[in-house]
C-alpha cells in the first residue's frame, strides 16, 4: 500500500513538471514570434535600403552632370534654394545684349541707306553766262562781258565722292578790241562784239559737303575740265569767222552746286588756258549760273 502511494505521488510530480516545461516552451515560442522580424519585413527593409542606394547613386551622377541637383536632399527637407546670379553678371549680359542690338541696328540702317542711296543722277539744265576776253583793255579799262546762255545735260554717279560728265551748248557774246596801225590813213582802233556758239563737254570730280540719307539733296563742290570747240560765229566788225578761232581748246572748271530734291542750282566758272584766236590775247573767262532738274 505504501509502495502504491509513492508511485502515485511520483507520477503526479512528473506530470506537473512536464506541464511547467510545456508552458515555458510555449511562452518562449510566442515571445520569439513577436521578437524576431518576419521574412516579409526583412524583404521590405532590403528594398528600402536598395532604393536609398539607388537614390544616392542617381544623386552622385546628377551632381557630376548638372550641379544644380546639389541641393536635391535639402529641397526634400523643405530647404529649397533658388539659383542666384551675380548682379554684375546680369548687368554685363544686359549691356552686351544692348550693344549687340545697337550694332545690328546700325548695320541694318547702313545697309538700308546703301540700298536706297541714289547713286546715279541724270539731269537737264539751262542758265545764263557772262563771257569776256582776258587781258584786253581800252583806255585803261578792261573789256566787259555780255550776257549769253547755255543749255545742257549731265550724268552724275557715285556717293559722297562722285564723278560727272555731260554736254553743253553755250551761246556767248563778248566785247573785243583790235588796235589800229597808228597812221592817219590806216586802220583805226576797233571795239566791238563777237557772238559765238560753242560746244562744251565738261567732266568733274566732286565731293558732297553735306547730303541727305539718299543723296538726293546736298551741297556739292567740284573741279574739272572741259573740251570746247566753236560751232559758229556771227558776222562782226573784225571780219572774224570760225577759221580764225582755234578748233579746240581746254578750259578749267570750278563748280559750286546745291541740290534740293529734284532741283539743281549751280554756279560755274570757266577758265580758258589758251587763246581762242590764232593771233592776239583772247583767253576766255566765263561765269555761268544754271538751274536744272534731275531724275
């Protein structure tokens, strides 16, 4: 009986011990389940780490290519920063842009003026002249010129410096003196008029002292020379005809002209270098004024 009681007590003790160890292992399993992260959490953490590494690599790449990405992370935290430029750089860029614009404008204006400039001018004119022979005197007084006229046309080409050629019909009347031989029965002194017609072919080189943008209006100064040949001579007291005059002479020219749109006004001085008569002092001096139109 005593032996049976001991056996029962021993079995009960072993059962109690088994229950205690079973409860402790169950508690440890539950604790380990909550304390140790699951595989899903580990994978999510790995992905986050990989994403951060990818972002860092992208940041480094952009930092090398485009410095403006340097502040990417600061922008994410809300510390956004605008790109700032030095005021001197902005002022310099503005000045350079303004100067470039002005240069382009000046070039365009010059090109437009060149394209619109009137390089060639054709004109016709008419006017009056006074002609005399240089050097002759009667009773200590010089011979006076008489009024004549001229008609002509011209062709002018160039810019501020220009050349001009043309042709001119000139009718002149001038006093002429022929001394007698000093004898009572001889030829006495004669003073009379000689009326002639001449063909002049003038050529000038000139400069426009002032001019409009297109060169239509301006003030001109020119010098040149002309070829002069007599066309006819009226009957006179000296019995002089074309055969008594030089077939051709050369005159120097000085011209002061004014252009006002299509209207021309010119003052011309002709200076004869040689005598027009085969004998005698007969260098011609002509002062003329012309009014013309050009197109």
